């Protein structure tokens, strides 16, 4: 059978072939070039589809303007794809790349409305340990009245948007999700080799691109070859002391839990405070260590915890890498942050030293001296003693990146903990046996007052004697 046998179909076929391509295929013929681990282009430089509009009314945009979704909300993944606009790019050096866009809430003042759009990588592979991407993915930011390079996925978890990109040509697409979300620039960078600086990216030269005929276009008013290569991120020394990687599966739990012989104790309170600060001036929104300037206070309730043999602190770093040394002490009191009439706790007994580097967006563990932790409400103070950069310990609203105290005991540890919940007591017989063993190991420097898990003057005296005894032996 031939098409010529049905002459009535010929006009219809010709008409269909003359129609524009669908949203999913309609895009610019520009192919952006990855160079030195970066791809960087203006979002509005594309064949806009659907109800994407090019605007220039918001101050602070780069280039000639920005995209803004003027259509309805399409929150369901089943409705994703409205106004699909596609971008082509070529990867010269294969690797793991992170996606960012410079976006803004263009309508309203809420930081949870008009703050997201759909993203899809038509090519690329998921990165082990990172959030997998399947089809259309919600990408959001959470800042109002500013242009922001924040681009995260998964609500309440703020996961990075990362893909492995092989050498060759790739495509990514965006579509409308929230009315009033504006997108100014789009960037991809090979994060293992290139650092990301939001301030620098506002002024970084745009990537060159090729046209269908092979012509390479430089969109910048200056010669591209004169632009220095972006600095590679290597701020961390290779030798680490008491700093271990923790797997993604060990992210903090929203509630205290005990499995096997491991108790994961969630935070009671957390805050940053300037060293020597007056009472009541606590920052509970972010946890940031600054050498010789700012400490982090953490509070955990150990009053119903049975005797444990090991202790470690798990914590997550922020968006910037850091290096230096960190000390962890027991605090002098727990009357914070509500006790505004009292001074901030001071560091008393050293329970851990650590030195790194700390890479960005990672989870780490530092071992603590379990023999010095009292089984009562306890304040732990983290201090950075060296290092020119701050060390950000993130505390998300869902607690997934919050600092977490991890304790281990014998085979009956979790069952003893569960039996004592809400009673204010644990199995005294088991407790006394283990405490007796620990007391013998720690010799005469350890006071009997710690057997009961109590605090007060006798506990601090015993802790001081133990430290002094150990130093004398060394």
C-alpha cells in the first residue's frame, strides 16, 4: 500500500508536517558548551513555550530579563510539562554535575509560594548517594524578595539536584509549576572539581554556544580566553582526626529511636552563641562555628538512657567546605535558651577533639569520651579553635540534618531503654554491673557519684579528677 493510492490523505499529511513541533521538541538551536567544568546561560535565551513570559521588571536580574511563569499552578506530577522549554548543551569532560538556577519569587511575599518549577533531564544518569531523578522533578527555593541560586528538591529535605553527564550532547527541560516563579540564569558545574560561589555566578561570563551550522558564538562583551578558570575546591587537608564520613542512611531521625544496641538520640535544643555573649542572645535558626568567635550549643536528654559503652556525635555540614580544628566540651549548665536571666553555658570538661577538612553537604561523625557523659539533661559545646572559614552545621526543620547523639551498649541496651521510657528509671541491676566495670577500668580517679548518673558538684569534681589522672599517666 502506498500513500499515492489514497490521494485524499496527501493534503492532510502535508498540513501535519507543516505544523510546529510540540512543546517538548520546540527549543532553540543553541548548544551551550561546557568549559572548565561550567555551563552558564541566561534562561530567557530560548524559544519560550506555553505561558512562560520574558519580563524585566524585577530589579537585580542579569542579561536582558528573566523568565516568569504566568500560567496556572501545576502541582501534580501528572500535570507537569506545561510550557516545556528545552535547552541543549555539550559536555566535554564527563562527571557528576550539580544543577542550579538563579530564581526569585515574583508574586507575593511567602517563601513557600511561587517558588518552584519543574525540571527534567532528558539525558544523564542518577548519582549514587544523591537524590535520584525520574522524569519531571520539582526544584524549589525558599527565600523571598531576593534573587537566589538555591535549587533544591524533595520537600523538607533540601536535596541537591545532581546527575552524571557523559561526554557529548545533552538536554534539560523546564516547565511551569507555580504561578509567579521567575528564573534568571541556569548553571551546571562539576562539583568535585569546581567550587560554586553565588556572588561570582551573578557576574560570571556566559558559556559559549554553537549554532546548527557549527558556528561558535561568544555572548560576552569580553574575550572569553581572558577569563580565569574557576578555582577548584580543595580547602580540606587529606589527614583527618576523629572525623568520619557517615552514610546518607544515617541522617538524623525526627524522633529518638533504638535498634539492636544503638540509640540515636534526637536534639532537645540547639543554638549558636557568640563566645562571651550575654544571656538571651541565642541564634536558634542556624548552627555555625566560627573560630574563636562563635560556638554551637547542643542539648540532649540522657536521663532515661541506660549505661552505654560508646558515644559519637553525627552532624551535617552546610553549603561551604571548611577546615581547621574543633573541640567538644560538656557545658556548665542547661538553663538555655529559655533561661534568659542566666549566662550562656561555658565549656567545662573536654570530651572530644577533631580536625579536618569538612566537605560541603556531607554528614560526619566524631567519637566522644563516653565515660564523661552524664546520664541526665546534658549540654554539649562545640568550638572551632583554628581555621579561617566558618563551619556550618545545618539544622533543618525536619531534623534530617540536625546534630544527633549516637550511643551504643550491650545486647540488652535497647530493651532496657524501652522498658525505662517514661518511668525516669532504667534497670538498676544491669546499670550497676556495667558501671562497676567502667569504674574499675577508670581506676581511682572516677568518683562514685557518676554511678547514679547524677550531676552536681561531685560529678564535675570526679570528671576533673579523671582528666587530671589521665594526663598525669601520659
